[in-house]
């Protein structure tokens, strides 16, 4: 792998600090109005949703630009984005063991082990995806975000996952299946990951990305569901071989309700510095969002193969953007964390002068160019 160097009305539980009610949090998160990245919701015009879906299908139909010697399984432009993520996963993510610790209720280890490149790398990645939709598929909108707190009790009630033709599809077909498990490849010390089986596990059968019109071509990598998510050969460590299959999801409603609520968003917005913001977002909310949908979206490496990935990471970027906006002077360039997975082997802290590696999904920008949504190559805010 290549390496371098963005509702309820009940009160919240008071944990001994100022508590914001959901309406206040919603106003804060909606106050930023330039290019707007908006949520995909029930009052989003049907034509706007259809336009976005058509653009994603267009990217799915365009030929891959990847080098077939590196990614022999890539068949379309969506695969190019998935490979870019596979290629950099071990350099841009926090520890999966931390994610699992949060899900199972265990204590979180030292925050210095979170990845310093996680937020800026994904900001560039999602922005590049939006540009591809616009320039290659004539999409005239922006990349929407997944407002998960509004439907944390039941994500299938949202316009995003309600299974209609203007959603991105719902849960996978309910099938009996084992836990999603795996060992993260490419690390000096093996790290096992296990996610309990959810309420789906099979192919997505509704919405615009159901089989047979939508296929996932590369991956999976890890973790997988044995017998339901498999690589084409045992020596395909990073899932780059051609492996056409349906998109799978496996919702975990309890995880969404417990970790993606307005109370969780409030706690995040009240963190005072990057050292506390990062563990809350990267170590709890981010993996919980991936895991609450599960299956393809919970594969740490090839998760962009599910179109839900870009809604999820638009929301991550949105929360970071709003948190930065509360104290731009100290938070815009706030950065910490090392540049190796769980700091194994030990590495230096990430810096603003490091180079982010995205290849066909964003080039090779410096970290400092991706720290603000309204400077340099970026000029957008959230509605």
C-alpha cells in the first residue's frame, strides 16, 4: 500500500455540565449556510434525490481509471474510490480495537493513538467524490450528509434508508448469519475485530442500489461475515481481485440508538479541544455509524463500496466543521495523533506539512490545505 507522508423534545441527562436541548443543537448545526451540503431528508425535493441517485449510478457505469496491475478487479469509477480507501486504511484510521472497546463498553486507551490524518484525508476524499459526481456525471447538487441523530431510534424511518426508490435502500435481507469478524491485515501486531450479527445480513433488495442493477466489485477485506462476505481467493489480502456481488447491509438498531443520538452529538459539540473531540468522534461516533449499518459498510477497508459511506463521512465532516466554527482561532488547525495504526510501530505525530495520499480520489495535498471548509480548495458550509 502506498503511504505518505465535513429530536426529540425531551431534556438530556445532565452530566454535570451545560446541557443543550435538541432544538439548540439543531440550530447550531443548521446555522452555517457559498456551497451548501444538506441532509437527505423527507422534505428534500424528489427531483433532487433522483438527480443524486442518477449521478451515483452514472459513476457506477463509467470505466475505472485505476491501473489494472494494482487493482485488477476495478470495473468502474466507484471502484477507484474504494481502492483509494483500501490503499490508505492503515494510515488514516484510528484503532479498530478502540472502536470495538466503545461498542462493548470498555475503557478507551490513550487518545494519542488516534490517527492524525483521519479528518483531513476524508474531507478531501468526500469532496473529490462530489466533484466526480458533478464533472463526470453532470450532477448540479452537492454531497448530502446523513443526519443520524434525527432517526437514531430507527434509521429506516429516514428518507435515506426507507427503502424507497428515492432513498439509498434499506437494510439487507434478514438471513441467519454469524458475527462479522476478521484480523486487520498489514499490521505488525494482529488486531482482531468482531461485530455481532444484526437484523439483516443479506443483499439489499430495495431502493436504487439493489441487485442486480448495482454490484460491488472489489473487497471485502476485513472484517467479513464468513459464508456471506468472502474474497475470491485466499491470497487476495486487500480485496483487489474481481469479486462481483450484491451490496449487503446488517442494521444494528441498538447501536444507533445508543451512540448516534442527539445526546451524543451534544457531548461531542461540548468537547473543549481536539484531544477530547477526536476520541469522541473517531473512537465512538464514527465506528458506531459504520457498525450500525454493518456488512459492507463495516469493512474497515472497502466500506466506500456502499454509497452510504459518503453520507456518513459528510456527517463526520459536518460535525468537525461545526465544532471548528465554535473557536476558529484555535480549532481550525487543531491536529493530533500519530501516523501509524495504533502507533505500531511508533511514529511521529501528524503535522500540517504531511502529504495525504489519495491518488485518483483526490491527489496528494498537504494536510494544511484540508483543515478548513472555507479556505484553499474548499468553499462550502452546511445547511
